[in-house]
């Protein structure tokens, strides 16, 4: 690492802001129809053409647009991920990162006070904010679903619980891959109503929904062969995580599996970079949320009655799977 690398870190927010601005202005949507001049785009968006052109040139440099004879079009990556309505659309995830920059700008304040920057959301905004977050989580899951499907074998599983299911993206993928698999989705009632919209009539006959609070409610006794837990435990402190794992153990059948999908840090908690940055994000926005190492998660699973615990790295992703089997007596 040298001085140029330091400079590259410093301009990271410049790159992000260029993307955030283009996403908010729906530039990629407008360019879905093909080559346009800066003047054409400016007229459509009612903005200054000269200033807009500077942003468009940055987007070309970032690989998000292509430029031909002073006209612009989407690059392949923008066409795939940043045009609303495409199956692989990630614009909601980009908007989610955009919405977090205010808290990140107060990182120093958070560290000095030793308090997270949690603010109450007005009642009339909660439903909209929750829906936006679920859309972002749906976008995020599209990055990991193909790899998870490749490394997991659920062919012998009859009943699966998707704990903290979010928008239901993983359950849709599991149900599509395994035609006889029965799946129950668990999350808070407001999220369950959103998740229900992810399933067509053909899948719904194998899908059940439970609205509840994992910190308060039980999951049942000996009901499931697999409990899939994606991006949940980073929300909580170790005491709550132990309680959740014990509830999962009670809900599993003999020799059942828990499959945890998370950002797993190394023992020193300095890698992978995204997981370490995410750890700061949890500090900013949650009370007790954290990113954990494999050794920590393994210890809590053993305490909760699991053995044969292993970590599965997901190629090309910053997250990993931790799998454990319920100890048989």
C-alpha cells in the first residue's frame, strides 16, 4: 500500500455519490432505450446539460455508461443491474446505501458518545421505509442466491424454516429448486405481508407464513429438518443470539441442520473488509448489533446443542455459511 492507495480511499465517496445521484435521477432508466446526447437527457430531466455532462463522463469512467460520438448509453453492467424492471435490478440496494450516508457522516459523533445513532421513524413513514428496506434486501439476495444454491444440498429436506425471511427471496429460490420442499417463513407480521407477494399460486401450496418476534416467540418443537437463518444474528448481542439458537434447536427434528448465512469475520476481526465495514454500520444503526467470527458462532452453537459445525466460504462473496447439526442423544 502506498500514498496513491490512501488517495483512492479518500475519493471512494466521490464515486459512490456519482452512482447515488444517477440512480436518484433515473438516468439509467432513461438510457435503456439507447444512445442519447447530454442535451436530450437534460431536457428529459429538466437539468443543466453542461453540468449533467460532467456527471455522465464520470459514469463512463466508472464503467456504468458508454460514450459514442458525444452520445451516451448504458454499459452492460448498468443495463443488467441498474434499469428498473429488470429481473436483476439492484437500484433499490443502491438507494439503501445512499440513505445510510447521513449516519456514516456522524461516525465520529457515535464513537465519542459511545451510542448508536438510532432515531424513531414517524408513524406515517414506517410502512414506506420498511418496504424500501425489503426491496434493498431482495436486491442484495440476488447476489448470493446462485452461489448458495450451488453449495447447499437440500434434497433430503422435507420441511424448512426460513427464519427472518425478509422479502422471501431465498425461499422462492429453494422452492423453485426443490419441488417437494415445504417451507415456512417467519418474520415480524409487517414483513410477512411483504414476503407473501413474492410467491405465485404455483408455489404457495407448499409455503406457510408465521408472523412473530424471534426475541419473544418460540418456533415450535421438532418441526423442521433445516432452519435457514440469513442476515439475522448481526442485529443482536451474544445473549440474544444464544436464545435464538436454543429456540432453533428445539424446533429442529432429530439430526436437523441450522444453516446461518452471515458476514463471518476472522479471529482478529479485521477481514473480510466488507464484513468489518458492516460491523461499523451495525454500531451506527443498532443497539447491540455486531459482526462475529466463526469461533464465536461455533461456541454459541455448541452451547445450544449443535455439533459437526463447519464454515462454507461463498466464492466471490463477502459472506459465508455456517452449518451445524443438532446433536443426537
